[in-house]
């Protein structure tokens, strides 16, 4: 087959991902995208121009060789393609589903300057699914045993990535997880219609095959301290902490403590743990009314709104800015609109009104307008003086999260900033406590899966240098 010219490549239209119909998918928790057929994936990959200076690679926090893996899909070398991705990314099946490609690699795709960008995320998802379905995943070579023991605290995307990178270097790795299973926010914070458990479990099982050990139902900072892990009792040489940002932010408005008002973290975790998505096979004690209000417009707000819809509610999302300022991924916002979610932009909740039994029955909102840009670069919402009241028997606050405070509060030597975020060297992940490294939302506040992975990769490399007695040369600690 003759090589396509750049003009021929540019003439290929972007291929939409097949999906469940909205009227069908709101009745189930099955994954919404259905995946490309093989010939469609190859044709979509052919849209890549193989730029001499690929900006998409610069836009990826873990620097995947995007033109490289796309070219191999185009040629039909699928095993080579997934091997290319795995040079830099341990979680491609997850990243292909939940990463904001429209704000990262696809945002700077050259093809997108004159049309729609190459569907990089969909192709990453397709090739990693091909690998799993055809059972061609290979365990990477693990370096000779170093005799060093490393503890990883947290099994979310940062912890999983750190465990992988550290184990590859020949160290003995044990992951400590507070919950009864691994995955962290990937399991408890992202619904199954976006990220199936089978995808997460594939990576957890792979870590075990590499020799990584997991200890569940253990809260480091409560069950034991970092000093215990580094002391003679446990004997770890260093610790990586990736406990994330799981402390919900609330508004502080009147009525916030009424029954029926949740944080999105609590709501989504309850839905998963109680099997609410399997009702009526699972009879769950989760309380949810018929008119649900979602406060916020990020990805978590969309997850909560779409979950509540699947559980039978009439759902309205309230956001104090306009749609253009909504931080959610374009795809998530699009899916929520398709799934009959009501949107009230420029609406700021100022009070939750309860009944005589202290259950929420109404939500009061100020009508907003946009003023000049604030520190975030978005136009600042300002009250117009008008307000309205809607009936609402469940409210879910999806306003972001602060850092999990257990490790910082139990380890005073670890420096935090005024927001409670752990202070760490951005290049090494080194904290103010010797032999303790950190990455992910713990050091950034709420961010993305791929950013957490990028930080964990850098921290793992620095941790390796440290335990191999090279750390002092880099000035981590005096």
C-alpha cells in the first residue's frame, strides 16, 4: 500500500466513537463508548501527519511517543504499537478513557489546526483493549534484586505508577491501601460507565505478577506512622506517598448539613460500595430522592449527575459560571447533555431549605453574571440581585477536593502549604521528611490521572537514586 501524502491524510474525516444510545445507556452502568473496529482504528491513525516536531508529545504529561504508536496502528503492527505506548505509560487503557486529551495532546495536534485533531485518546483506548483482549501483554524485565524495601502508600494512579516504576528497578515493593481493594479514585470516584473494573483490575493483577505486594484495610497515619514504616519494625528504606485529595470541599451555605446533602466523594463511593448500580439485585441503603441537584461543572459533577440519572432521578446541574467556563472534559459535558441532564448555568446556590424532618426539600440560587477575569483566568461570577428557588430532595456538592490530611497531620515533619498541600520538589517528589517522596493530588490538589502518573514516574526515579546512595548528590536533604 502506497504511503499517503499529507494532503490525503488531512482529507480523512475524524471517526466518531460508536456509543450506546442515550435512551438505552441511562438505564444501565455499562461502558458508554463501544470502541473502534480494527479497520476504523487503522484509518483514524492514518490521519496523523507524523510531524517532525510533534507537539502532542509535549502535551502529554508522560511524554508518550504518540506519532510512533499511531504509525504502528496504521501499519497493522498492533503488538508493536502497544509496546511503544508502554515505554512511558503503565496505564494506557485507563488514560484512554479518563484523561482530558482535548486539553492536552489533542489540543495541540497539528491536524486540529485545520480540522478536528486525531482521536489520540480513542486510539490509546483501542490499542490497549486489543492488548488485553488478545492476551499479548508482557511482563517487563525486572532488574536484579537490590535488597531495598520500598513502601508505597495509596493504590490510586500515582501509587500504581510508582509501584511499577520502583519494582522495575529491582526493589521490593509493598503497597498499603486503606480500602479493601486497590485502585483508589479510579474505583471509588469514577463510575463504571466511564471506567470498568476489569480495566483497573488488569493493571493491579499485573503489578502482583511483577512481584508487588498489597496490604489492604490499612490506614498509614492511623494503623502505623511513616516513622514506623521507616523504622526497625517494618524496615523500609524509603516511602512514596500517593494518598490523593479526598477531603471534600463544601460551600458553607445554610442548610448544608441537612439530610440528603452529599459531597460527590461520599455519593459516588456509596454507589460503588453498596452496589447501587445493580439495583434491584443489590438492595442498597443509599438514599436518593427523585429531584437531584448537582453543584459544580467539573468531571466529578458530570459523573455524579450521570450516576443519579441512572438511578432514576430528574437531575439538574447548577454552576455559577457559564458553560464556556465549565472545567469538565468536552466529552463528559456532551454525554451529560445527551443523557437528559438539565443545566442551569450562572446559578449559584446560597441556601438549602429543609422540611420539618431536616431533609432537604428546596435549593435557593442567586442568578449570576460574568465580570472581569479572576486569578484563574476565567471571568468572575457576580450576583445580579435576582434569585430563584427549585424543588430538590437530594443535593450533591461537586466542588473539588482538598488533600487527604491523614499523612500530613500524623507526620509533622512533612511541610504543607496554606491549603494543606504537601510541599514536594517538582522534579523529584522529595518532601521535607528524609526518605519520603510524594506525587499525585497530594502535592497538587485535585488534578488528573495522567498528571499524577507523570509525577509518580519522576519521584520513582529520584527515590531509586536515593536508596542506591546517590540521593545526597542531588541535594534532596542536607
